[in-house]
């Protein structure tokens, strides 16, 4: 599975790392690609839990568009 999220508040490498680490810790996530320029977070894995991924991003301090 693959899911893409838009995180408009990301603006630096710290933001990129924080979101990537938070999402990577979610059960079922195999890989996370964070594109700071486009503000996209692409998540790949098996049985992705959309709610858990959104909560992880929010808990890291960012809103999901």
C-alpha cells in the first residue's frame, strides 16, 4: 500500500526528520519519503492505518492538510 499526506507547515530539515521519524514508528509502515519542497509525505507499507499516521504527524507538531 501507499498513501500520500500533505504537511504544509514543514519548512526545514528538522521538520522533515521529525515527521519522518514519527511516521516510521507507526505499525505497518515500511518506508517514509518526506519531500520538503512539495510538503508531501509518502508512506509505504502493509495494512497502513490512516488514523495512526495522521496522529503521528500531529503528535510531532504538524497539521495534515
